[in-house]
């Protein structure tokens, strides 16, 4: 490639930057350079040593979750029709997941029994969210939203409820009393990114996706020596869009504008309106009064308090059930809606109407909630109901929460994984050689070819294995004029995502 073509490459990159965020629900999906396999750390020893694997078969204490061949992580395609954005992926990220344990000490005898696997997902999101209506829809068990990297978001529940004697499993939401809070009951099973999976392999988050936030630059630091994530101590910027709810509204990280109507008002952590029912803020103190009554928000969504809950104890600590939390708007406290900071920022649905960098004219938006020390704060992502009308969902899911047809015509605007486009990102001539760097597909094999006239090409190097981000090689160059290109010749066998 001739040196004088370098400005043209820079011009193409600049043009993409100018077009970004023209329509956030289309443009905010995370599309890193190249394409990488989903990977896991099987054990803490592996994580600390950086030894990840792209294939895994259950053995020993792990009995579920198989990835016998590699699968690509992240978003694998984006299609746009007149009314919808369709996103496909494996449901797995491009950062390394795991390890998962059943105890805080991460001991070998307490390895979590489930590993993740390809979920072969197709989800849709409305390009224009329908106007919210007074009758709100409860969030369901299973996927309720999606991260911008194709990861799956669940609500606060873990499918257990108190039946009057003990916690029992149920397949429904708010048809039973005292629904268990996954953050308390399952918290030990999260990996450092905040995820885990049931026996089906459906990796998901109930709360703060620390690794994704670190990847997107959302005020999270990573310590490779301990394989841990922590909230940064520096001043935050406004959080990016982390995901999209199936009602079509964005999900931001925990930081927003102090004045929801003023993008120059400064950035601070968003304060949830939910608090534990410990006697503060006018709430009933469940520690002394017992679990005899429901909070107003739970009653309002149609669930009668038909069974008394167990007394607060070591076995059933405060916070164990979602009904252990109250929204202080029901006790006379007020939400910040203008320049004056009030008692809380977010409504029952864990969002607010505000301006954001992607929506300078304003939108309704959900916000991830954390405490001042960075720990997750209830209700974590989305409240127990959607703010808007849920019209998006997963393909093939039950009709009430998903869809069974794809609107046509539609246009593919992005392909990832093995279908990702390879682009030369940098090239440099150094004496008698040219150094070429291009985005690459993990598992791909490339030839670098040279030509003096753009008509006849000769292989200068062959069968170069790619690393999944960018690949660099140096090629001898003779003469004043020369052209070079990288050509993908094959891709190793992988587990495909096959969706309509």
C-alpha cells in the first residue's frame, strides 16, 4: 500500500466517528475491533495466571454448560427494519468470564456447578418506544433487557418465594408472597463481572456488570493481580449506555447529570428511591415488627400480602426478599426533577426523564444503581415493572414477552464474529519493510499479499494466525512503489449462532 493512501484511511475513520450516535438504539451496540471467542477462567488459579480457555466440557463439580467448540462473543449482527432493531449473539461477552464459586473463599470443593454456553439469541428493540401507559407491565423471570455487548439482563428475582414455612421454587413472578432477592440469596455465585448462569448455561446479570463497565470506560478499575473490579476514585463522567430494555428505553451506568434538564450541571451518582425497611425514611422496621406487611409499591402492582414472612434473622437477613425494600416517594420524599437536588433521583422503575449525551433533547432512561462504596443498590437495573410498554423481546419466547416473526424488509448494518469485516488499521514503511496491522477474527488464517500494479498479487506471507483483535506483520518491500493487503483464507471450526 502506498504511503500517500494513509490520509484516506484516516478520513474513513473520521467519517464513522461523525456518524456515530445518530440513532442511539442502532449505534450504541458495542462493536470492538476484530472478533474474539468467548472465554472463561475455570478456577481462581487460572484467573490469577491469565489462563483462559475457549472450549469447556463439564467435569468434576461442574455438571452443566458445554462449549465443545469455540463460540464468538459479543454482538454478531445488527439488522434494522422500519420499526425494529434486531440483535443476534451468543449471549456471551468478548471479555473473559469466571470463575464461579459457591463460597467467598473460592475453594476447590465449592466450584459452582454451571458454566455458560451459546444461547443462540435474537432479540428485538423498538426504534421508537411506544408511549408509556398507566397500566405497567411487571418484569418477568428470564431476559428483560440486553447489555450493549449482547449479554443478558435478568430482574431481581431468583424464582424462590416464602411459602409460610420455607423458601420454595416457583415459575411465576409476584403470584406468591415474599419473593427472594437474587442479590442476597445468590450473591456468592457471581463471578467478578457480576454474572452467573443456571443449568441451561444462560449467563446473565441481576446487577452491576463491572467488566462491561470497565470495557466501556464507565468509572471501573480492574486489578489483574487479584482479578477484581472496583469503582474508580476519580471524578466520573456521564455514564455511557450500557444496555437497552425491551420497552425501548436505554439503560445507563450509575452516573448522570445533577440537574436532569441541564447537561452543564455536573455529573454525580444517581440515587435510588428504594431503601431497606429498617425504620428510616418513615418505613416499617421489619427488624422489630416482622414481615407482616408489604410496601406500597408491591401492593400497587397487584400482589396481596397473603402470607407473613419469616422474622429477620441470620438465615433471612433484611434484604433477603424484594418486599424488604420501600420506595421513599411513598413516604413523602421527593424526586430530583430540576436544578435543586432532592431526596432521590430515580422513580419506582429505576429511571427518570432527563437529558443525556446521546439524547440532548431528553429521554426516559433507566440507571444502574450502586451505593457510595460501589456495592449494588436495590433495585440494581430496572425496577419490578417496566416504565414503558414492553414490545421488544427474544425470538421464540412466549408471546407475552417475545416475538415470533421478523419484520421485512430489513437491512444488515453490522456483522461480527466469523463474518466480521477485516480492515487495515495502520501501516508504516520502515526502510526495506512495511509493517501492516489489521483487525482480525480469532481462529482466522490470513495471507499477506503484495503487488506493484494492483492487478497481480503475490503471497508475501501465508497462514498467519489471528488473535481476534488486531494482527501485525512486517513484509519486505523493494522499490518506490508497492501495494499490500491482508486476505482471510480460512476460519477454524466454531459454534455458530443460527437465528432467523
